[in-house]
C-alpha cells in the first residue's frame, strides 16, 4: 500500500513538472518571438532552416524528395526533421508556427529528461534542472531556429536516459542510436557510450554483456542501414552532400593548431551561466569515475570526444556554436549536478563558505537570466539579417528574373523557398559536383560559364573574383547585416570570364 501511494505521488509530481515545463517553454520562446517580431518580424535565424522547409514543402505538395522540383538530391542533413516539417504542410499549419512548435516540444522533452537525470541524484520538489535548460539561451535560441538541433539533443538525452534505467531492451537503445542518424549523421557516435556501458557493466557475466551488445548492434543496423541506402540512392554516396561540402568549405581551419580548435569549441557552453558550472562539471566527472557510474562517465567521455571530432573535422564556432549546441545539455546537466553536490557538501557552515555558496547560486541565476535576455536580442538580430538579406534577395529574384533563369548562389535556403528558379549551389549542398573546387573561384567561374548561368547572388566579399564577372543589378540595402559588421547581399547579371 505504501509503495503504491509513493508511486502515485511520484506520477503526480511528474505530471506537475510536465505542465510547468510546457508553460515555461511557451513563455521562454514566446519572449524570443515577441522581441524578434518587434525588431523586423518573425522568421528563422539561419538560411539553412529554409532548406529544410523547401524539402518539406516539396515532399508534402509534390511527393518528391528534392530541393529543386524534379531533381532528387541529398542536400538535407536531417531527413527526419524535414519529414516532420512536411506534416505541417499536410495539415495546413503555417510553416513558421509548426517549426516553432516542434522546437518547443523538443525543448520541453530535454527539460523532462534533464530533470529526471538530476533527480536520480537528488530529492526535491522544485525542478531546477528542467527550468535551467528551458531558459538557457543557446537552447532557447535553437528551439525557434527552425532547425533540427534540439530534436537531435532530445534523442541524445533519450539514449543516456534509457542507459541510466537499464530496463530497456537493448535493441531498442541501438535502434534509437540509428534513428539519430536520420536527424544528424554524427548521431552514430552515441553507439560508443552504449557499448561502453554494456561491456563494462560488472554485474553481468561476459556472455550476457556480449549478448546485450549484439542486441544493440542489431537494433542500430535496423535503423541505420536504410539511412545509408537512402543517401546512396539520392547522392551516390553513403553520407549526405552536406557531410562533404561543409568539411571542404572550412578546410582552411585545419591550419589552426588542434588544441586551439578544441578549446575554442569546448568553451562554447561557457558563454553564459555555463561558465559557473565548470567547477561542478569537473567535480561530477571525478565523482562519477570514482563511484564507477558508467552511464555518467560515458556521457562525459562522449561530450569530450564529440567536441574533439568537430575540432578535427569542422572546427567552426559561428552562429553561437550551432553544431555543438545539441551536446550542450550534457555539459549543463553534469555541471549542475556537480555544483549541487559541492553546495550540499558545504552545507550550512558559517563564515566565508556560506557566503561563497550563496554568491555562487546568485551568480549562476543572474548570469542565466542575463544571457537569456542577451540571447533574445541576438536571435532577433539573426532573424532580421536573414530576412533582409537572403529572403529579400530571393523575393526580388522571384519578381524580377525570367522563370527559366539559372541562379548561382552560396546560401540557397531562402532562394529555393521563395525564388522559384533553377539553382547552382556554390556551397555544394545540392550541387555536389562543385565540392572538389569549392574554394577555387577561377574553377567555379568556369563551371558557371559552362552551365550558362544567368545570375549570381552573393555577398561580394564571399566571392570577390566572381563578383567582378557580373553587373550588379540589385542590392538589398538592409541595415541589420552592415550593423553587425557584415554587408548586403547583391545580385549580379552574370557575364563570365
């Protein structure tokens, strides 16, 4: 009777937290959208979000997996995200609203799992961890970015949560890892923590551990092999075009010393309240190793290794560290668990320790709230730049060029969604043949000449040579990009070499 009553109380508490998280997510994201709408209107802070929208719309309306109708391509890094977005077109929900709802749901899911992870260590009624994650500015920004970022992060936490429970069928955990590849291909790195936990669990004999490992691998392959086949059919390679294009575009970053690249990426979650979680992160890492908490150790090692992979292959920090944001909740959860342990260890002692404890808590809360506001302003500005540069030029092209015109461009998201023209993608996402010479402007010019391009759309400094080979016919004259240290998008009538 007593056990049943305790379970009832726990279920009631969980439901209360979920209701609180839903309300907090709506409020947190609503503020971001309100500030954005007052600056220049709502939209997306990344041009890539419009790539997903274009695939989603063509899938829903035409039944084609294509960026340009009639030309199937593997330019979407996240097929599952594009499919989920397509549902909005099918049920006729405004695309921006549907994308925001999906992002908000993902953020709420992250809060629920983060709180459950935190409560595996501590008892208490107030859901500190979940609310911290909802208001953390990187995550709030990502939730209304129109990107797959937080869906991927939710799946990451789901894998670790299932490992933490150790009650699931292991093929399910493996299948979940395989599913993450449909959201982001780097999700396959989660197979490492899964096998790490299974193979090092001392309570199982070797035969049992090998059996569980085999189950997880079978589940993984069931979900992952169709993903490889999907890419192979569309692009002729096992990975999406973006996998190769982004690495080729930023290959010059490989000249930076590796340690510098790594530290630059690892510092991204420290921009904000995360900086004051760093002592807690190290303390919890030490505690987890000492107590042989395999799941927590595997999560920490995965975060360290995941950052290392990006430092090696794609060491870019722009757009608030968008590629590392999915892994940030791991750092925040581990760090806040460690901070709580340290604070509990200090206890109610008097003197400087008590002052330090209270100051630490207040600083974390103050920085967390302050950067939430800073993030809202950054989000509004990011959206304004995309709308006044990429979207504006795409709409101009739609109204002022021949329907059969061929446009060469680097940022193709808004152009594909609003432009309604045939496109050559200088970034290689839907034109993978340019990847081998993606930074060679002379070869790019020859390619554009050979394909009889009519117009070039670009920021002049991105392609200084190509920009000299055409006549400028449009300038967005937007104020937000120059105000942020950038420039305006131009459209050129292409003349060639």
